[in-house]
């Protein structure tokens, strides 16, 4: 049923799950998709952080995040945050969406049930990721602290059934991020072109949104 005077919200044509180890460039890709194709960036992590803040815990840094995230997530049913994220996608009614901050394997498996969901693994060498991580946080982060975080992420601590690296290698697409931003964005375009060939609705949606972006530019 449509409400008079209000446009019917679109069901998502595509939800991209961007995955990778710390410092892989997931936020850069999400920002590119948002700017270039008007993707809506949807966050699982923001929902978890809201619960953390509601518990009276504020101003946590990346060193504390895992502890508090684990503590909060374990108090909720499986897929609670994934379902809330999907509800937000439906509420927005936007055709193109991207998620770059999955926290558990179960969240990814939840979205995998839907035909509009595709996963992209951003693969980057450790030294490159380390450089980006330091630049992003702009704090004194030791290399040992970074590698420790990397190990924790690799094991997917909450509700894990599969090593994260094995999960990454099962993604629908892979983009290498060891060069320039231009090379990274070329990789993103190759993935979008491939998706467009697989699904005409996605192709038409991306084409229309790119034209809109170009006309604004």
C-alpha cells in the first residue's frame, strides 16, 4: 500500500559488504561509492556503539573497542544488530547501499541469505595497512599493537565458526589495495561493471546515479 502524496520507497537493488583487515581502506571505498554513485553508507557498528553509550561508556578508543563490543554483542540474540541494520536499509528506501563495518561472522551470513547482497574483499599488504592505520588514528600506535589487533580481527572473536581469513577468501569479489587511490577506484569500477553484467537492475541503477552525479559535477 502506498500513502498518498508520498513516493513509494525502493527496495534495495544492491547491498555491498566491504571486508578486510585493519587499514585495508574500507572507509575510503565506502566514501567513493557514496560520492560517485550516491550509495548509502549503513553502519552496523553505530548500532553497537549506541548500546555501549546507553550503558554509560563513552570515549572508547580502538584498544578498548573489542572488549566493549564483545560485552554488548553477547547480551543480544544472534543477528540482532544485523536485523536492525537491514531495517535501517529498508527505512531509507535507497537502492544502493554499502556496509564496511561488520563485526561478526554471523552478521555476514545473515545478509548472505539475500540476493541483493554481495561481498568484496579488500586485500592489502601488511605494511601498507599499517601505514594507513597510523594515518587514520593519528595517535601513537605501535606496530605490535597493530599486529595484535590484526590477529584478534582475523579470529572473528564473537560467535565465530570460521577463521576470518577463510571467510575473506570466499567473498564474491576481491580488490587489491597496494597502490594509488586511482588504482583502488579502478578496482571498485571493475566490480561494479561485473555486477552490472550479472544484474540488469543493478546496471540501470548505477548508470542513472552516475549520470546524476556527473550532471551535478
